[in-house]
């Protein structure tokens, strides 16, 4: 399989999309942007490569002569994810052990070593429940899953064994930063074979046909032939300048690809908000962006979530429970915490304050849309914030109020990939135009094997 790759390096997450030579989506990957952008790009790309392998699996199983194999795709994928999680969990455990054995940890080593091991052992034993069948996970990021497990264990041991909570949590925070700063080192084939080895206990009997399919997946070559990078951090990508495109162009192109009637795009990311107008071909005709600060963007919501000790995914559902909408004076990230604490001290409800915060954010977005040319049918909302149900509700209400009931609002469950998708489409254009594909520099530095042999 020959593919083109689009990578969107955002301030919060890094995304990668793989398209085959016919423009068909075959793989997506996402990871935290972390402090090492090069590692984040490599991991997101590898995640997309893994997804492409499972696309090959699905195609093989659909056409397989043995009908009993056709229902095993999800089980094999979940089993693989479990094996990968266990590899990452073992790396985290080793990092924590290394930190505890460092000279500076001597004063509290004996206090933390036992509880940390107990928490990690419990997390390892409970991991299978995260990837079994129709299990629902609040996040697919290892940091979030392992962090939730570690925090729960730390809270329990703090109450029952008088363990210093802050030191225990600080140990995890330091370890996860170190782990995330290194590329993941594992072999795709080895993990997939382990996952397949556990399937017979679920479906009954040894299935040689499944083992044959697994070997075919592992042995199928995947070769990338062109790259395009974009996103908030695109200038830091180790790509040649001709392989970097504006995020405005990529988001407009990606949204138009998914919804071909799109004429207006609103993208709210971690650090910026973009209001984009495109023509019938997905070409950008005008746009507006917020100013240099992150006011009214995803980072602002993240800060609010931290202040309330909530997960980012919990803000929208909580705000939907509001009985009234508190007027918020500022969406400045710097002053957000102070205003939030002041209003809470006045006895105002969290959900009412959050409702007001969401409305303030969307009013800023509406201002950008007006300056870019307004809202034309169809209107597509993209970026991580569009997964927030309260933000989506308020935006829909405001659009109907200002532009009428005839505007069709598109929201895609995978809208966070729109920028990377647009990048991949530009890479496909380069291939069709006969431009030579140039591999990004991080591929050579982070792996000793050719890219086509990476997974």
C-alpha cells in the first residue's frame, strides 16, 4: 500500500492522517503534543500506521472465505491496544522505579516505593477491562488512562495508609513526562500476535486461518510517498518548507472534503480560533483569526477544568445542567481563575458559571465569523472544542439567531483530524503533480529502519 501523510501539529494534540493513492482514508493517529514536538509527530504518525494496518485487516476479513473470522476485527484491535497499553505501562513502572532510586529520592524512597508498586500492579491487572468488548473509555491517551488509575489508587492509599498524596502524584507526573519525551519502542507484529493468541479463549478453538491473516497484515508493505505538515506548531516540524501548508488552507480543505457543500468553517483549537470561508472547490476565499492570546480557545477551557478539578470532557455536560447563564466579563486565560473563584465564593453554581463561560467563548467566535464574511450554508464546525456539547448548543443557537433557521450545521465526530486530512490532500496533489516526495527529518533521527518497515 502506498500512502500520503498529513500531520497537524497542534498546541494540545498532534494528529496524522494517511490516504492511499486514490484518496481513501486508511489511517488516523493522535497523541498529546507534549514538550518534544518531534516525538509527538513520530508517535502520531505511527498511530496512523497502526490504524492503516487494521484497515488492511478489515478488508481481508470482509473478503475472507471463512465467515467466522469476519467478526474478529474489533476483538483483535482491542487486544492489540491492550498489549500496547501494557508495554507503555511497563515503561512507566520502570521510570517510576528509576526515579525512586535516584539519590535525591532517598528521604522518601521507603515511604513511596511500596504504595507506588501497589498502585501500578493494580493498574496493570485492571487494564484488560479498558479494552474488552464494548468498554467505554473517557480517553484513548495513555497519559489519561494511566493517570486516572494512578490518581484513584493514590487517593485510596492516602486515606488508608497515610501516604503523602502530593509526593505520590508528583512522582507520577515526573515519570509520565519522561516517558512521553521518548519514542515508543515496540514491534507491531509481536503485539498483534499476542493479541491474536488471546482470541481463541473468547471465540473457542485455535484458528489457524486467523494466524495466517495476522501474518499477512504484518507482512504487507506500507510506503509513504509524500508528506505535508500543518498546524499551530508547523514551523517547528522537521519538514522542508515546500512540505508545510497553512492551517487555514488545510482546515478549509479538510472540512470541504468531508462535507462537500461547506462554505463556512469554524475551527476552535487549543490556541487559536479560525473563521474560514471556502468556495465550491474548498479553496479559501477569506478568513479571520483571533489575536495572539488563547482567550476563548481550548486552552482556556482546559484551564477552567483544572481550576475545578474536572476533566476537560466533563465541562460541557456539566454546563448543560445550568438553570441560568451567568454573565462572564472576560475570557482571558490569565484572569479566568480569579473570576471563577470570585463567582464561586459569591455562591453562584458551577454549572451556571460554566454556561456563561461557554457563551462568552462562542460570542468571540461569532465576531470572527462576522468579520470573515458571515455564515453561509453549509456551516462546518471543527476542532477539539466541537466535541463539547455545550459549545455546540450555544453556537447553533447563535447561528440560528443571527443567520436564520436555514443554515445547516455540520459537526463530524472526528473533526479534530480536519487539518491533518487537508494536509494529506495537499500531499496527494503533490504526488499527482509529479513532485518528488521528501521524507521528514524526524523519520531518520528517531528510527534506524526505513519508514516502510516501521510497523
